[in-house]
C-alpha cells in the first residue's frame, strides 16, 4: 500500500528550478526570505513578499501544499491579533473600552494594537510558509551531508530527527486507520485519546530504537567525513544564489532608506512612497525571476 | 581449511529482564562462501542469533552474554556493530525503520560513505547495487513513496552496497510477492556463488530458499537443534519438528516416499523415477484471463462495480475493478507488490472512497490491517475486546495478559477479535465480510495453520472471507476462490484449485511438484492423488 496522504509534508524531488538547485543554495535562498521577513516591517512590503512566496511555491510545484500550510498559518495568526489587542496598552485610537481590569489596568482596545497584531501575524504566516517551502524543496539528505562534514554529532541528531518524523507520521496514520476498523468503532472520549496517544508514543520509542540500531550497523558511529560531491555549478545554483543576495540587499536598503519604515504606536505611521512601491516590485521580481528559467529541471 | 567466517562458541544470551535465555549454549562455525539457512518457529532465537552476529547483541540491546562470537576474525565482545558492519551487512524484518534518509540514492550512498568510500566509488557502487537489485528505476524516488516491498529491496541494497563479506537477513521475503521473493533468493545465490559472500538467512517459508542453501541450522527454544545439509534437515524435521517441513517434504512423507525432496526439481525427478509423474500430467486449466462470473444479483455480501482509485497527480491504483462476493465464500487476493490489493480491501471496508465506481455491502466489512500491534491501545487483553469475542478466537484464558506480551499468532487472533467483534458491543453486529491484509507476515507455519482453520470456520458459518496474501500455501489452505490482481486490474478470477495449480509463481509447492495435476494444492491432496496412482502406503 503506497502512502496516499498525510499530515506532514516531505521533500520529494520534482521538476522545478528550486528542486534542481543544490541544497546549500536552496537553503540559503529560503534563509534570505526569512531574513527579509524579520528585517522588514512595512505591511505593504511584507504583503508583497507573501505574494512572492506563494507564487514561488507554485513555481516550485508545491503550491497546493503551501495553500494547506497557509490555512494552518491563518489559524495561528488570528489568536496573535486577538491577544495583542487585549494586552497592548500603547495605541491612542481607542475603539472599545472594557473598563477597569484590576491588576491589568484599563481595558482599552486600540486600532494600533489591531494593526500591529496583524503585522506580527503576517510575519508569522510568512515564516510558516517559508519553512514549509524549505521543507518541501530543499533536499535534506544533501544538507545532512554538509552537516556530516562539519559536525558528526549534529548530523546524527538531525538524521534521527528527520527520519523519525515521517516514521512517526506513518505510524500515527496507521494506528488511526486501525482504530477506525474496530468493530465497536473508533474509540472516543478523553481516555481513549490518551490511550491512543500513549500507544503512539510507546510505539515511537520502539521505532527510535530500531532506527538507531540500523544506524549502528551501517557504521554511522565510525563514519569518516563525507566526501565532497563533485557537482558542477548549475544555472539554477547561480540564479538562486544571486536571488538570495539580492533579497537580503533589498531588505537592508529598504531598512536604511526608510522605504520600508513603519511604526504602529502611538499612532499608525505607514509612509508609502514610490520607493516603497519600487521595493515591493523589486522584491517580487528577485524572488520569482529564478523560476522563469525552466531548462534542465527534470529530476 | 580456511578460518571460519563466523564462529559461535557456547553462546548463551538473555535480554535484559528476561527470565529465560534467548540463546542457550549455541556453538557452530560457518565457512566463507557458505549459504546458511536459519530455521525455527517464532521465538526460537533466529533474530537474536543474527543480532549477535551484527554485534547488536550485546552492545546495543544489553543483557547477559556468555561465550564468544567471531565474525571475520573479529571478536564481537571487543568490536561493536559499527566496526563489524564493515564485514557484515544486515537486513532486519521491518524495512520502515531501515531507511534513514529521504531518497533511495541517498540511502545507498550513505551506506558507502560511512565506510569511507570516495565520491567516485560511491557513485559507481550506487549504480551497481541498484542495477543488481533491479531498483535503478527507484534511485531518484523519495523513500516515503515506496511500497513495503520496494523499501525492503532498497534496505537490502543499503546492506549490500559496501560488498560485505557476510550478509545477514531476517525474513527478507516477508513483504515480497512470490516473484520478487524468488528474484531475491536468486540474487543472494548469485552473490554467494560469484563473490563468495557468506549468507545467513532466517526464513519461515523454507520452500522458497532451501534449494539455494548449502546448510540449515535449526533452533528450538534458543538451542541448536539441527545443523546439516538441507536433506538431512528435512529428515530431522520429519521426525522432530513437522512444523518446519516444507510442503514438498510433507507430501513425500504422507506418500511414504523417501528421501524428502529439497526442491521441486528433485521431487519431480523422484516421482518420475517411481512412475508417479507422467508427461501427460498437464497443468490444470489455467484461469489466466479474467472471467465474468455469473453471480446471483441478490444475497451478495459485497459487490464492487467499476471501482477506480486514482491518486491526485499520481497513478491509478485500481482500474475499474468489478467483483462480487457471496456469503460464505473464501477468497485469496494475490498479485505482485503494488498491484492494488491493500487498496482494494480498504475500498471494501469503506476506509477509502472510489474516485469512480461504487461499492455495495450487505453488512459490515471487518478489515484486519497488516500490523496487529496497531490495534492495541490498552494494558489488558480484556480491555481490547469483549469476553465473547476473545472466546471466539480462543483467547479467553489470556484476558489479563498485556497484549504486547502475546506471541505473533496470539496477537493476530486478538486483532481479529477486535475487528470482527462477534458480540453485542459491535456497532452493526457480526461482519458480513472479513477482510485480512497480509495476515501471515512473520508467522511460522503452526500459527498460519491455526489462522487458516479459523478463517475456514468463519466461512463455513456464512461469513465471506477475503485474504490478501503473498503466500500461496496459506491461500490454498484458507480459500476456495482466488483472484489475481495486476496493475490495479483483476486479471484472473477462478477456483483456487485452478488458479494456484496452473501457475509457477502464484502456485503452491505441491502444485508445482505435481504439475498442477488434479488441482492438488496441499500436501494432503497431493498424497491422495499419488496414492491413487500407485500402491504406495499413504500416511494420512
């Protein structure tokens, strides 16, 4: 029986420029997107980056998975906005008063807190999408080889972690399926859920032992440094490396020139100049341009 | 005589906290280039013995170890699994936990890189082992997307990639279809003959590999019970351990013929010499083409009409399967790995919905999935199923035991009680159809016989039984009808006595020996056939 679905996303080599790029460059590219997300604060620029990441996902052939990840991100984002509105006391534009909340002071809800909460939620959404994209499009085995050249212990831990995730996901899926086939129906209620969770955890410990045993007999414990792969630099390696550098450079330029400046408190201040719009367009362009060249992308 | 490749000297070993030793006073030697088969019932110590060779016992599992094991001149007490792994490649039972990377190419590369091979040697080694195992088409596939059989072959590739001097295999064919299983044994034999690789293979289905073996070591309760050539082992098994007999040997024993045959060819030669096999023994009429069976439109337990299962962005797993199952029918569902057997059963049970076509059920379809352990979520057997359900599968006495402490066969029966119900607690009464997905994986012959008897009993009571299996002997023991799937289609559907007698891969050993004559599938049926041909004393 081939796996047909699952809760977790895994790397699969498919025909896309990002998948055709060596793992170190692809990881650097997704890293540059994360850096830009952390550096930039202007909502318009971040929104442009969000569109660019979603389009990049489509260009990498993982748009559907990214859309599912976006739904998860929204579920995380909504509480962020709500909590920020409730705890922030910095805005001036009050739209609702909850009165005296004792030790928490006056419960004034402000427009600025909503905007800032939405901005943080947007950043979190972006981070979730970028890490999903990295998980789907960056070859973990190639990255682990690099780790093995640098630090054996890190590589061992990372290997076990990356291998256990799909094993446990498959276990959980199988256990869930088995419970559905019980004659009494799938167990329900808190106790049943705890029992099921305990079974998954208990099984995972056994699994971890088996995977560790396999690593033992394969000689991982005495492995020398992994040999350097003689792999020519491809057009996609160059394109994504240039794109990475450009993304970081644009983010820094935006920060230093004020084109991406933004402040939520005490009042929302979001200057939107031609420079801001140019930054949005430039960011989208440098993110997406490497996907235009689709030569030599077949696995 | 050269130094032994493997030497056990009075080895006694107990797992931590165990009351009884898993290995007791075991001594033997295996010479370089030998092909050695490990035989024994479940729990006899075969896996532990292999773990002792790979160094996992005692270095990884702990416990009390006495005696000495030497592998390629290395004492396992002084050298751990990582060092021993340079000489001994190991393939364990569960392929899921033997793949440690994300892609097939990375898996094979890792096995070579950890042994210090350079980039060129790694690239060449990967290609060679992939070609040798016929997995070159999988090299750029993700490990997550592989079927169980494919994972098994990739794990074997990783074990063989470094060209170890000794290869240890623990039931490597348990997840493989008969074709892939035969190919694997053939490959091991080639490795053994061309590279002089020493092979130590633990297996329940001995008929698959006995002809390839130079020697058989049988274990009973952790003790060495027999050590000899295949024929000597079969003679010992006939006297001391009938459950380890191959079907061919059992056929000969029942027919009063001696010596027991090591393989089909030898059996046929002996029968021909006795005048019991004639050239006019044409194979039974093969049900090679799919047939439209006339079925009653009323009273079907299960009906599938034009069922398709198409993956989004992927292949079609089922392609227009039409199938009618009557109450009381017992059906063996066979086919190669990836043919669609498990998917078909999931559709029958309603776990999957067809992308086209429809499934009609007369009642509940109870589906027993491949791993019985997946059903156990409680601490006591009594919590898993009702007393009536436990009694129905003969586990009433074990109500207070922990499900995980049960033997393989008992676990399978408990899982059967959980899915079948057979009591008032079940949501929709007793099942109309009982479907089982590879229920005999890792089971010894005794446990298989018990399960087959249980399934026959249920069929006699009016339950329809569908079993997806790679084991023709089990299929013959429990099914009257057989269906062959290939590439998501039903390619043959007919009486088991025709379908399992007429083929080569999907045929029992008895049928292959007798050339499919009389539709005899099991040794008992074959012995009756032979008794009718010659005045030999048949021991039934």
